[in-house]
C-alpha cells in the first residue's frame, strides 16, 4: 500500500491525531487559514497557513508558516500540491506577511523538490523530528517580494462585511 511507503514523510501519526479532543481540533482549525483542493466532491489535498505563536530567532511576526500539508496518494504528482502551495503565499502577502516558511523531513526528496519548484529555499535551520529525534526537519522559506504584492483596491468591494463563524 502506498500509504505505508509515504507515512514516514508526515510529522504526525494517525493514531495520535485521532486521539486528540474535538476542542483541540476546533482551536487548530481556527488558528489559521486552510486551503482545500477538491476534485468533484472529494477532498484531495489540504494545507494550513498559520502565524507562528511567537517570533523566534531568524523569524519575524511578518512570517507565516505552511502546516498540515497533505495530498491524497492517488493525486500526488498531478498538480494538487502546486495549487495548494500557490494559493497560500498570495493570501499571506495580502495579509501583510513578508515571507512564508515550512519544514520538511530529511529524505523526503519529493516534497523538497516541490517546495524548491515553488520558490522556497532552505534556510539551513534544522530541528529534531518530534516523533523520531534521530532525524531532522529542515526549514524552507519563500520571501514574498514584488511577485506577490497586490495594489490596494481603489474602493471597497462591498459595503457590508461578511463574517463566517
């Protein structure tokens, strides 16, 4: 099964994630902006764009982080990851971010290749992998330059804001 060959690429284990409370998942969902890729009525990919809880060395308040990246095994290599990653930096720039970062586990050459194609570059920052401290994650960053800047609208699109709760 392909899942067995690819599960090591993920930072989480299904059993651990399934054991988390509903309150945890509600907080997690509300902590970022989620991008969902769909084919017909089927979810085929997801990624979250989050603001790190506090700036750390080498990162600023203006940085956003990609998290929880997943593409259905049958859809990998077919542009879903590119579409998800392509939407997130544009949104981050609209919200005032100056960069987007992510981490990728050592040895995940497919993900590293995807992130490089999308303009992310390794920062050299490495950290132990939480569930396997003998392996590391490496941080990649995309600086949001002129290609992601958008001119301010000349007039509001709507006089009535819409809030979804």
